[in-house]
C-alpha cells in the first residue's frame, strides 16, 4: 500500500475575492493542497510569524508555499518580501508572486527581493505544475 502523499500547505495573500475564488477552483485539481488565506500584507506577516490570531499552528500551520499578491492593502507584497529576506527561519518557504503586471522591472524587483518566481494572473495549470515540483534549497544572498 502506497503512503498517503503529504499535503502541501499554501498561504494565499490575496485581497481580491474574485482572484482568490479562481485560485480555489484551480487548486481543486490538486487534492493534496491545503489553502489558507490572508487579505493584507500585515496579516501575511502575522500568519508567517504565528502571531496574534494565527498563533495556533494546529489551525494555521506554517506553509510550504506563499502565493503573494504585490498590491496588498496596509503592507504591500514588496514589503512582505523585504521582511522575509531577513528571516532565517523561513528560508525554506517557496514564494511565488502573483501580479497583474508583466513589466520586466516588476519581475526583477520581486526576484531580487527573494521571490522564487513571478506569475501573471490568472494562474494556469502550467503554474500549478511549477508549485508542485520538488523544492530546491534557496541560496541566501549576501
């Protein structure tokens, strides 16, 4: 008997309800994915720190992947990336930016800030395949 595959925990930091509902539909094709959602940048940071209402890791587990909208209220996705850059305890977290812009300068800025990849909304099945690839250790920029 094959062991049950481990669930991939994905934190979605997305303020747009339509975009989030679309993501939920896409992830129904990936039954081993568990989605958790925040809608502001400061909530994303609190979730990742396990702070405030996110302090119970049995309810809000540390994610394997962060899908990060850049245009979040309160704290932007760029600011979340900046915060993550200095968190040694979260270096194994895969971070994928979700953006409406296809400008090369936006892509470069996100990658320089530590994003693993940059996806243009809406997500496609090809993007899902990338998310489920085996992890590659990140190299810390000095």
